[in-house]
């Protein structure tokens, strides 16, 4: 029997479960949470009795399968943020960071152009079975915030998690961890935290108008190809500079497709807007570790900038020259 719209509507309203949950899964996950909590309570007790030392945390990571979970929970690191940190250590050459993390002991020569982030399982295995990797992780949480490269590279929101006071179960530090857990989503979603806001601020400083969106000639002539632009200066009717911004912190395989798309876009812009400069802001560890895709990506633009302060000054010089600003 076919139900009426009203009958189907009433089914959803009257039989609504409000929140879906699988009882069996809930019980299993509660056990997971309880294990982490108990691990942290034992760790807290040991720190109070023996005092803060690296051996305690080294043993925690080596002997307890929940040790890494507990350490990340204690400091407020998400799995994704921690994986980014490991990837950063693997791909950059900084003497102090390498010494602190014992990089030369556990990081073999890798093909940087095709590097992939380690999975959670890979990291968990190395923590248990590789003593140098494990010791390097402990060192990061004890002294990472003192490394100049990390202080200048990692956002302060994340750097604050590398705090020795958190390892001591200091109450204000625990409150800080709770706040950062709560605010992570809001922090990430703030417009001011978007790299494109820096470009917008520079344009406003020099009194330059811009628009975002579709270019009419590209819609008309190539409707099947992406053509939404981040910044069109000064407007869509008479564009003089067209900017695409791509700041990537992940190492996804989709970067190859993105670079191919940008090359197609450049051809269209040259054909339909020959007087406009097509430039890119390309930055982030996601591009740094996939150099093959990066080379294709930068070939799409007449010029490429990063968000490094020197590059931002160079971008300002381009604007001054193009728009005859003194």
C-alpha cells in the first residue's frame, strides 16, 4: 500500500529516534574511553610520586597500547594534528628539530615528491617498536616549544599544546586543554584564520577593489570547467589580476587533479582575458611534500606567491606596479 505524504510525514515525526546510536558500539567505545582515563590516572599518580621525567613517558609509549592515545589526550593533540607534526619532521631540514627528534635514527631517505603521511597504525607501531622514534616523540612534548623552527611554523594554537605543564597535570594546563578541545572547530572556521584573509587585507590597505566568483567569458565558452576565482581585481568586467589561492595542510592525492584544472583555467584566461595576469598563492605542507603535483600547479600561473612575509612584500610590489600606487 502506497502511503500518503501526510502518513510518511507522521512516521518520521512520531517514530523519530532523535539521536542514532548502536548500543553494542557505544559499550565498546565506552570501554575505549575508560581505558584512556585509567591510563591517565595511573600516569598522573606516577608523575606525582616519581616527579616529571622522560622515562615515565617513554615507558608509557612502549608498554601501554593506549599510551599514545593518553599522551595526545593529555596535551590536546588530535590524531590529524599529530600526523601533520610527524610529516613536518620528516620533510624539513632543521638541525635543532632533527637532533631533538632523533630524526636520523628513524627517518630513512624518502622520495619527497611522492611522500605520504603515515597512518595512525604506522605511527602506533613505530612508537612501540622503534626506541629512537619513541624517544623523539617524548622529547617533542618536553621541549618542542623551545625549537625556533616549530615556534615560527606551527600556529600558536597548536604550539601551546607542547607544554611541559600539561605533562605535569597542572590544573590551569588541563583547563587550557579543555578549552582548546572545545574551541578547535570554531578556531578552524574563523574567517580571519583563512589564508585568503591576508590577501584581502593587503588589497584593502591599497584601496583596491576585488570580486570573487565566475568570469562571464569562461561560463559562456567553457561551462564544463571550474572557473570560480578567489580574487578578481578590480572587477569581473575588466580583470587585471586574477588570483587563485591554495593553502593545503594535507597530502591528498586530489592535488594532482587540482593542478591539471588550473592549467586548463590558465589557457582559458589567456584566450578570453589576454590582458589579465593570472597568479597563484600556493603554500602549505600539502604542496611541499608533493613536489610533482606542485611543479604542475605552479606552471599554471604567471607568478606564484606564498604567505611568507617576504613573498607578501613582493605581492605588494606587484600591486603597486600594476596599479601605479606610490
